[in-house]
């Protein structure tokens, strides 16, 4: 039953959403990469400009390996930008850098959804890895026994925590993009005519989180449905 038609439908939907969103992200990033920033302005410089405008002079900026591995590390109080974003002198790099600077601003402001997301990280990591496994083991053991029911319920609870983490992530990411768009405009980084390109990059990045959260909700509903069968 775990590998029944419902599972295949969700798998196909997940694959489809993943491919579509990734294609859109790559397309938006590629188009915006063709729009150049003013002279001597790179993603790292944009991040510094946005951080300084927020009064976050103490937040560091480092280059990190990989592609689109950009993130803000609140523990080290450092913005880590991938090489293409760090060195990039194009609109896509500016959008990503400003978005990550938006996360640093959230941390400094004590933005409630961001604080909630941070508190959910340990249980979300555990739930995303062990939740589906516990449900599957419980189903293989068969219905009726107290032990199998306990495993299924525990798996559902852990996976629900992981889903909650992804849902809470949505307002965090959208708010960071909102902050980024405002900062790119007020700091004069985006010149007239480039607003649409910057907004496309920021929207495309957010869509990946929407697709991921939607797929996780579908799997959670499936697990709950199996529990009731």
C-alpha cells in the first residue's frame, strides 16, 4: 500500500514540480546574468552596501564553494556567497546577494518567523530523515499491533515537524526577497528598467521553497491517510 498508486502520483507531481521550478530558476538567473551592474559593483559589494544600509557593519562576507550555495550563517554572523554571486557583476548576483543580506537583517531584527524556523531546525532534520522510514517500517510490520501503530504515529509526528519547518520557511524567504527588492532600489543598485529582472530572480528563488513545501504536505497527507486505512 505504501507503494500504491497514490505514492506514484505524488512522486510524479514532486518530480514535475522540481523540474519546472528548477528550470524557471535557471532561466530567470540566466536572463538576469546578462544585465550588468554599474562599474566596480559585484555581488559581494552589493551585499556590503545593503548590510551597511541596515547598520549591520559587523556582518562579514565570505566566498563559499559551489553554485547557488549562498546563505547567511547566524552563528558566525557571516554572509557566505557562491563564487559566481560573490564575483558576479550582474543583476542576478545582486539579487541573490541582497536576498541573503535580507536574512541577516531578519536576524538582527528578531523577525519572529525566522526565529521559529531556527528553533525547528533540529527536529526538522530528524523528521525529514527518520519520519518516512518509521512510517514505512510500521506499515511493513502490519496494522493492528500497538508497536506498529506507535511507529507510524511517531513517524507522522516527526515528519509533520519537518513540514512545519518548510511552511514556516515560506514567509521567511518571501520577506527576505521583499527586503532585498527594497534595498536594491533605495541603495541605487538597480537602475530604472532593471526592476523586473531583479524581481524575477527573487521570485524564482522563492518558488523553489513553495514547490518543496507543497510536495511535503502531499506526502504528510498520504501518511495520515495510510494511518487511517
